[in-house]
C-alpha cells in the first residue's frame, strides 16, 4: 500500500450550502480557542459516533496531514543542557566517521575494503543522544533495565559514545571490523561477538523489529506470571524506513497492538533512502507507514519538521504550505537536501505564490538551514517524552524524518551513494571538522585523530552524570544470569524411561509429551518452563496442558469456552504458562 499525495476536492465542489459549512467550521474553531484541542477532539468523536448510529457512511482515513503530530505548544521541554549535548554529538559524529575512514585506509592484502557506514549514524545522532541522555535506564537495583535494538548500520556511533565514556579504547576503535584477535569491534550489534556489550542482534534487516515485539511481549509475560517486575521497562527498537520493506519488520505489528504492548517503542529513521536509492521516490514513506501502523492499532507520532518550520506554518493562512508539504514526493524531498537553498526556494517554495511569499524575507542559506524534525534535539526530546509516557495502552511508533549522511556535505549528504561512502578525501574531512567545530588542527587532519575531551571538562562530566542518573551505561549485557536451578533428578523421568506394561513401543511425540509433563511438575524448574505451542497441541496429545497450566493471554478469558464442561477445556489466563502461537 503506497501512500500517494491525495487531494480531497470532491467534498468542497459538492457543497450545497457553503455558508452553513463555514458556520460549522467557525463553531469548531471557537471550541478550540476557548476550550482547547482535547475538548474539540471529544466533540468530533461524539459526532462521528452519532453519524455511524444513523448509518452514515464515513470513509476511514489511516493518514493525517504531513506535519508533526505534536504541536509546538504541546511539546515537553527538554531539561538537558542543549549546548553541551550538541558538542557531545559532534564529537561522536567525528569519532564514528574517523573509525570507519581509518579502517578503510588500511589497504588489506586481498585488495578489498573493511567496509562500514557513516551515513546512518549521521542521520540518527540526535535521536540516540536524546535516548542515552534522558530516557534509557540501565539495569540497577530499582530498575530491570530497558532493552535497546539499535539500527544495525549505526553501530559506529554507539562505539563512538562508548569511547567517550571510557568503555572502549582507541585500540578497539582501530580494530573496527577486525575481531580475530579478540580486541576488535563487530560490524553490527551482536551479543555473540561482543557478549558484554550488545544486548540484541539487529542484522540482517528486519530481525530487530520482529524480535523487539516478542521481547516486549515476554516482559509482559514475566510480569503477569510474577517471575520479574517489568512494569517500568521499555523496549526501544530503531530501524530504517527502507528496512520496513522486509517481511519481518511489519509481520507481527498486529500482535503488538492486540496484546497492548505499551512498553514497546519503534523509532523508524525516515531518511527516505535505502541502500541503493530512494525508499519511495514516487510516494511518501512516512504516510504509508502511518497508515500501516494506525490501521493495526498503534499509537503513531510523526516528527517531520524542525522548529524553523513552526513560524512558517503559523503564517500559512492559505493552507498552501501544508498542501505543498503533502503533495511533494519523497524523491523530490531527497533532492532538496542534496542541493542548496536556492534550489529549495525555486523547486519547493516557488511552486505557489503563497509559499514563495512565506520565505521572501529569508536568504538561501536560511532556507537550507530549515531542518527536518530528526535533527532538532528539542523536538526529538518531545517526541521521545510522549512515547515514553504513552498511556493509551498501545505500542508506539515514531516516524522521524531525517537526512541520510547529515553533516557530510558533498561527500554524501542526501546522495544515493551515501550508504556505501566509507572513504573520504582530506577536503571532505576538513568540511566535517569545520561544520561540527571539532578542535583538531589542520596539521593533524591527515591522521584523522579521534577526539576525546579531558575528564574534567563540562562535556565529560555531563556525559557521565546523565548515565549515572539513569542507572549506568548502555548498551550493556550480562553474559551470565544471577539465578541457577537444580537439575531434576533422573528419577523424575522414570515413567518415561521404564518400558510400558505391555512392552509396546511408543511414539517419539508421546515420549516427549510425557517428558514435558514431568518437567512441568518439577517444583524447582517447572514454573520456568515456557511451552510454546504452534496451534498443534491437540495434534500431539498435549491438550491436557491447557487446563493444567493455562494459556497466556493478557486479557484473561472474557468468554466462556465452548468446551468448558470438559476436563481438558481451552483455558486462557492472565498468568497462563503456555504461549500459544
């Protein structure tokens, strides 16, 4: 379902009484002005329900306007030091770039390149910064720890942060993608390769979104069964907009909504580019994904425009700017950031006299500096705050518009080649140094040195203070569990081991079911066994488990099962042990 820009002109052209229409609109405007948006929303919902009761056909629209979901006056204010966070992001951008470029100047004997990616983290830096500084709890005495599924190609940026924190060394950064001797860093997040660092693997594409849903569900399961207190824990999963075409990415989103996984947050990095080119050059990927998620029952938050656009939208009395935003295709939006302000003035704002007038007082440089929402730290914070404090009982998805290769300039910003850009010229490196004010002198640039401020600087103190306030450093993983269980004695399975009274053979399936039944009855390990039945329990004679331990359902069993009068009836329970897939 590709969401194309649409024009709803039919209703206006069939208006039999424009004056009455305007009176209704004026009445709604008055409610908004006097009683607020929440009251207006309530009245509209009541009117829609009233219309349905009178059998009026109301077409469903799964998408909203191409603007931010959160209005400026609704934005939560970021409590952090914006300037210090900006400098820290700059250092991380620089070190992530340096790591990849240095690795690809090694010229290995086989003539190949080590690879790596600069552009993905460049588009994601503000979002990861907001999460690490303000939202993501590490495991501590009072918190079980949040779960992070990091977008695979942005791994260099996370390494760059850990380097500033003192958790990774310069030697390890220099061994990016060189893990043979045990001192390197893996290409992508993977706990098998870095068991004390990465929590979850997220490559190949599509695995992160799918696993995040089931992780969030399992946290709910653990809490419902009284095994662990997971009330305050969140699962945050970062993914690319191109990644959403993988079948696994959207394959379980209905399950997430059905089970009310309000502990789950998807962040889709909508930089409009996949590995080879545009994600939806002829369409609008944010609108398409909004329709997919809203239709599946998710709470959708769109962050498209930076704060520089707020003033323009406030002056857009004709509505032409919002119309232009909606009808402009993603392929054209990409071209805006691959060119300059003069190009944007001519090919975007210049399309209508009304929009051209909105920016007539601005220079080309000021027009080009109008940011996308994902590069506006205050707006990113507000979106994350809304997701973190979501009380709708739904999973949340943030659709955040960014620029792939942000800050790379002509070396890759917004270009189709940026995903494969891993070698930069001296001029490219100098441009990045100057753009982000990295204190590296010209004489040192050929070496592309990593930059790390002294420990007693305000930046470094702030970096550590923020993580200490959130319980410690992330990502981090415990390779061993704290608990251990007594292995059941072999005699527990004596009934399975002994031959049958008749001396006949039994099937492997029958033996397995008997074994599982005995395991579930064991007082030590039994409660921790999680049978996952793929809708084949009756086929294999396992239906006796339904009543014995129950099927997990967060809503319990609101209906009376048709076989309730039978011994082995179909029993669903909020604290059920079986996961029925």
